[in-house]
C-alpha cells in the first residue's frame, strides 16, 4: 500500500526487470566460414572418386568368383606363406620403428646439437626417395658383395635375399611415420608437469613412465599403425632386396602382381580383398585403442 502510494505521489513507473530469452535447444550453427554445402559436396565427391569407388570395385568384383574359388585363391600354400612373410615382417618393422622412432623424436625435440637440422631433414628422406631407388640402394649395401654384406655374411648374418632384408627395407620406409607423429606431441608437452613431479620427489624413470609415456601412447599407436599399414603394402623397395623366392621371401603385393601378369584377375582381386579387409580391421582396432588411451588420460586428469 505504501509502495503504491509512493509511486503515485512521485509519478515514477515501476521498474520491470529485463527478460532474457531462453536458449533454444535447436541446431547450433558451428560453421566458421560460409559455403559449407559447397565445400562438403566437393569433399564427398573427391573422396568418392579417389577412395570409395576403387575400394568398392574390389568388393564388387570378388563375389563373382564363387565361395569355393575365392577360398582356394586366398588360402593357397604360396599365398599363406606370403601372408606370414608380409604381416610378420611388417609388424616387427613397425614395432622397431615405434621404439627407435621415439628415441629419434625425443632427441630432436629435447636436445640442441650441431647438425640437428640435417638430422631432422634425413628423417624425411624415405618420403622423398623413390621406393625402387631405396630398394636398389639397400641391396647394394647388404648384398653378399655389398659394403656391409661382405662383413655380415661371413658371420652367418644373411641380410639381402632373405626375410631380414625385407625387415630392413620396411623399417627404412616406416621410420618417418613414427617420428613425425611423435614430434608435435613432444614439442607441445608441458614441461611444468615434469617439474611438478620432480618437486614431489619423483625420479626420472617414474616421471617418464607415469607422466610422459601415458601422454605419448596415442601418438605411438598412430605412428605404429601408419608404419604397419605402409609396410604391408610396400612393393618397390622390397622386391629388390627380398630375392622373391616362392614360399620363403615372397610378399603379398608380389603375389598379386604375378596373378595379374598371368591374367588371373579374379585371384588377384581375391587376395587384394583380403589385404583390404585386414587394413580396415587394423585401422579400426587402432582407433579403438586410441580412444581408450585418451579416455584413461582424461580420467587421470
């Protein structure tokens, strides 16, 4: 009553609080630049022409063989031996690159030394070097009469024309994938976290295994998967140093090429389909592992 009388005497109008609109739970426009529809359409078209259509052609051509013929083509003794050589040496080379690639990336990001830029540039050499040139160079180096082979063969170490030579070639071409994947993570790593661990009394090994290594595992898995995927499809550098001996040093890409040279296109397509499925499964498993490790890291923080 008093408030109403005061307002009438003073002639002031009652103050109404501002009303804010409630946020709508609709679609949020997250576009940074205009033209999303055009760029998305171009992206899908580009990926369809370069990736989806060639991959789908392998699956479309394979069912025309019949199940029995397909099974015989992908489980022959020569093909099984090629699977073992390809996947075995590729996995071993990728694991080796994951270990030594980490050391190389650690040295390049943590230390300053003369010639660092030269060493950093040499890491990319397998990217720029044609695979055939790499194969010839490695063969000339590790052959029985090569610069290194002439000392290794008398010791009983067969390098060229063996699975060891394949391992050397796959390690050579896969190293940059691991190093270039780990380098940005190591460069962006917060050193204050290490200093905090040291302040709390943790030693160097404990800091590495409890702080640094968990943060690097997703990147290491990515580098391993890239090196492994690159290795199972490698052809140019391997055929020179492997010797291409059936049932011993043949790789799956070489088996596919032999089928194509003999005009056995269905068999070549069947083996290519197996390799394609194996690559897709590998990428799926690695992505699951990466999400798992990232979730563990977030839970720790």
